[in-house]
C-alpha cells in the first residue's frame, strides 16, 4: 500500500464504498481491492468492519442511526403520541433513504433473494423491531388493565413488514418529491394503529383503495 494512504473514519468508508458500487456498478470482490482503489490501508478498514458483508450491514445500520438521531433532535418528539412517533420515524427514514437512493436502488435491484430475505437487512430488522417494541412498551406502561395492553412482539413484526412494504413502494414511486410514498406512510401507519385500537375498518378500506389505485392505475 502506498505511503500516501489516507486515514479514514467509519463514515468515510461508507461513502467510499457507496461511490465504488455506483461507479463500478458492482460490489468490490475483496477488501484488498476496495482499499487499493481508495488508497487506504486495510488495517484502517478493519478498525470498523471485519468484511465487505459486515460493511453492507453497517450501511443499513447507519441509515437507521441517522434516522433516530434526527428525530431525537426535535424537542417536541418526546411529547408525540406513539402514532406520531411512528409516522415521524418512517418519514425521516425515507428521507435518509432518498438521500442515498441510487445506492439503495442498486442493492434492491441486484438482490439475489427477495428484499425481506436479504442478509444485510438482518440488523436493520432487529433495530426497527426494537424501536417499535419501545413505543408499545411506553404505551402499555400507561395502561392499568392487561386486556387493554398491546402485544409488543406482534406490533414490532408488523412494523418490520410495514417497512418492507414501504421500501418496495418507494422503489417504484415516480411522483414528485416521492409524495405518494408519504401518503402510503400515513395510511399504513394509521391503519396499523387503528388495528391495535380495534377500530380498523374505515382506514383499512381507505388504505386498500389507495394500494389498488396505485397498483392498477
């Protein structure tokens, strides 16, 4: 490695990796190849990631971490209802994805398996589910009767399935500023919360009509 090799950070490795993928339209085959092209030391890479696969997972974790960091900067966030917190999470998460849309679309378009089965999304799945469980746990703490409490495991799995649906919807969204994705977020979050509040019919029908229109229009 050249004596001019530069020191790197976790964020700079992610930026270099995404640039490499988009410029070469493929993943680097080895850490050595990736480091050589970017004039960095392999030892610096391994300070943050043990392999290319670990880096791919780490990128999705960073998307999640950036989302949470942004929403917690809102001084009013802690006063939001759980419904509004979930809406804020999804709106912000897809803003983060949109900032990195070319890379995310590359990953989705070149996936060897369905999106929900991608190995690199496993940590993201865990993070999203933990976030959703936290919302339900906070809500349950204010409920005295067990019968009125929500099931955190069920809700968290629903939140992850919702994430998968919204990512696939966003992938195909060609509306200005991805306005249709914003509508899908609002309708899907309202629906899942209405299901848990046992008042699902009106919003489920509304959401179903929206999906039908978008699929067959």
